[in-house]
């Protein structure tokens, strides 16, 4: 995709302050969209066409206010991207109720808040596109990711529900399911599962990459390109899909012939 295919469109993106969310904000802006990105932490100083707002996706009143302000300032909302996400580790036995709620609050419930308050504005514009950044772990699991995997599976289910409920209103909803992507979250995990030195972190990221048939982890821009496609008219007949962006991880059988 090149040029100004999203010219005149207004996009709102959660989790836009780093990682995949930031890459999505930059890509949609490159394609001509007016972008409002929000999240916690330091706000990026990048493309002037992107407005960044400090806001917590787990607070419904805050999300509602950001959505309303975006619609009032920009004249409406056409595109919603839910890229906010957190990773926590634990089995079903040692996952506390507090940790479970923390993960679901960001990964799944946050998407509900964003869609709930953005959809009426999208309806008034005659439709639009919603894309959630899920995970391949909604479809296959590592060990000790009970809350994370469950939250991403719930996110995919929510997206399907939105897709079927809003199809008649011209709103499409899809999710992308990345495998390992070189993000601050991935590197934080690599630091936790190594001795924490830069060399060990790089080695572990490379090892994780080699587990994918393509032989490496993804760059955030590769996921952002898929998100941009699903936000564009080029994907106008696609809705309710959970699309793997996984370097072939799902197709590789772990049992190898001798």
C-alpha cells in the first residue's frame, strides 16, 4: 500500500505509545489518515500528523472521553485499532484473580470500551474498520501463559461478535494474531528469561526467531502493514477474521521426521 489511500479518514489507536501500536499509528498516518493515538507512558515525539494522548485503556470514562474528543475535533471516526496489550506469566494454578483481571482489563475489556464508544460515531459516518491486535497464542500456547492466552482468545471472540453485529452498519471488524515481534514487551520477556545482559537478550530473541519457519521474529512495521490493509478499502470483503501474522509458526509440526 502506498500513497494516500486513507486520506480523509480518522483513526483512533490504543496502545499507540510504543511497539506495534506506535508502528500502526505511523503507518496509518503515512497513508493519509488523521491519527489519534493514546496510551500510558512517555508520549512519542514523531509525525506531526499524529496526536498522542496520555490515557488508560482500562478506565471506561477516560476511553469514552478520548473517543468523544477525537470525534468532535476531527469530525468523526472511521478506523479503530486496539493495540494495547500486556503479557503476564502463570499457569491456571498459580495465576491470581488479581493478575487475571489485570490482563483481561487491558487486552480484552479495553477493546470493548473502545469499540463501544467509537461504533456510534462510525455508524454515523456510514461504516469503517476495527482491527484488534491479538496474538497467535489465542490459537496455540506456550507454557505458563494462562491469562494472556485466554484474554487474546476472548479478544478474537469479541471481534467476531462485533463483525456480525455491525456488518449491516458498514463496519468491518478483524484481528491480527502475531507470533514473536521485536517490541519492548518481547525484549522485557527476554530480559526476564535470561541473565539480563544485552548479549543474552539478543541471543534469546534470535533463538525465539529461529523457532518460526521464516527464521526470525517480526518487525513491528510488518504487523502494521497488515493492520493498515485491514483498515483500508482493499479488504472490503473481509470481516470477522483472526489473521495469523506468525512467520509460519502455525504450519510447522513440532514432530520432525528422522
